[in-house]
C-alpha cells in the first residue's frame, strides 16, 4: 500500500495551521484528504477554495443533492466519504 507523508495537526504552522483550524471548526476534525495534501499548503488551499465554492455556496443544486452526489460518486470509486 502506498504511503503519503502528512503533517500532523500538532506540527502544522502558518497557512497549514489555519487550514487545519478551519477544518476543525467546519467539520469537527481534519479530514484525511486534507492531511494527505498537507505537504503542499498552497495547493491544499486552492483545493479547499474550489471544494467550498462547489459544495457550500448556492448553485443549481440543493445542499442535500450535492452531498448525495458526492456520496454516490465516492461509493462508486470505493472511497470513504
């Protein structure tokens, strides 16, 4: 199995510490996908901006439908969501 080195929450500094803090505030914890991207905080920040714009702002789908689509796609990809 592949392994990707991650920055532990207690070692996060600067922008990464802010991203981790925002994740804890928003979701009650830091998701694994965020930790996997932790070695590249700038790329992580861009990814989070895209995710939040797509999933958390008003668009053509209700929040419930966006979450349902995300869960279905994750299931099809055999990925925990």
